[in-house]
C-alpha cells in the first residue's frame, strides 16, 4: 500500500541516484550524508510504520536483510562497530539506518545524530564508485527503483 503523505512512498526520499539495489523486502540506498563513510539506508518496500505490524515471517526476513547489509558494510569499510537505527519519528515508514563506525570516528561514544559535522555529499564520480563497490559486495539486484 502507498501512503500519499509518506516521502518514501511518493519517491521523494531516499535519493534515486543513491540506489544500491533490491534486497527482497527492502531496497538499499547510500545515505546522502557520507560523513560516516558507508552509511546506508534500508527501506521497506511496503508502507508499514511499526515492526509489530509485520508478520513474524516478514520480520524475520527483514532482520536477515538488515544483517546481510550490515555485515557487508562492516567488511567493506573495516568497521570497528556497526550502528543500527530504526526510528521513524520524521518518516513513519520502516527504514533502517546502518552506519559503520570506523577507527577514525571523531566521537565514537555518541550516536551519529549527536556528532556535530558538516554533511559530506559525495561528488557524482565518487558516489558512482561507492554505489558500484557496494552493489558488488552486497550481491544484490541493481534494478532501478520504482
């Protein structure tokens, strides 16, 4: 079901040129701010706002997709720790923020939301390279998002 007031459902976010691929129940995107290199967003294809509204099977499948993407990001970026965020306060549509925390992290004890920084927007060539690299590592279908 599409929720017409939801910016994920109407295609306003995440950014289409940041699309990594189709994971099954979700689609993966490079987050637009790459201050934390590798920050990825995993978006549920169906408009659902709460985990408890998914069937037990769908929740299990979702967690397997979250795990696959997180493990891959940890390997690709040599993460010291992975952060997982599922909030939905601003966009009430299930989407996971998966954030590799690196050895060079400027403030590893704080959540990313609390680390003051200028957003890092990758130039088109660097974004394309990151997308290509992550698609290969994730081994997911890179069909264009709808």
